[in-house]
C-alpha cells in the first residue's frame, strides 16, 4: 500500500515523499499556542482549525492508531520572500494534492487520515461554529493544528524543511494501517 500511496501522491503533484513510523511523531500541545496567536487569521473560523478541529491530545490519539505514514511536500517558487500571491498559489496546489489523496485513500484505504497544511478552505463559507461541518471526511486539518512540529517531522523522515531561497514548502502526512 505504501508504494501505491507514494505513486498517487507523485501523480497528484507532490514533489517529495518519505515514509515515517507514526510512533516517531511527537505531538506537542504547546505548539497550539502558535495557532491561538492567530497570525494567519484562521483561528476560530473553521472546522479544520483550532478550536474547531479538537484538542491536540484528542487529535494525537486519533493519529496514533495508525502505525505508518507518508510525509508529502509541494515546493512553490516565489519571486521573493514577500511574494504573497506565489505563496497562495503554492498553497492552492498543495490543497488540491491533499484533496486528491483524501479521495484516493477513501477508495483504497478508508480507515486512513490525511493531515494537510494551513486551514480548511473547502467551502466558500464555513458553517463553524453554528452548524456541523458539511464535509467532515474532506475537511483539512493541518499537521500543525495536531501539535506536530513540521521541521521536526521532516528531519525524522529525511526530508528538507526548507528547499532553498525564494521557495515555500507545504507539508502534509497520510496515515494508514
């Protein structure tokens, strides 16, 4: 299954992939404070971001029921370090890769979990907090929202966290049995 997932990720546009044992992933509730600082403006606005996505301990328990994972990345080129449009374009491409692998996993390994990057933007307007998520099996919960330090995750599986100047790297993980 690992090879099929890796092949599908590359077919979808992922540039880098690496296997990881879930037991090696550290979940740190203290990373949630970065979300609470609301630098991205998404805190408390959708079901994929805190607090709507759940507590770190709850998300960690859910993730730890899977023994294996594949970390995947998309690296976008930027004109310079202030290229917001380039960052958004890379994020959108990564989102499509994540959506694609969710669909693949739903068909081929329904008991799996895909963690993406950034907040969920599947719906033009989220139902949070008034109504349940319209697409709970498709919503994006980020690696970071689960208390996973992406740079440490990349180091543990042998991937670069930064791919050079004028690039932005989006990282996700597919967890499976």
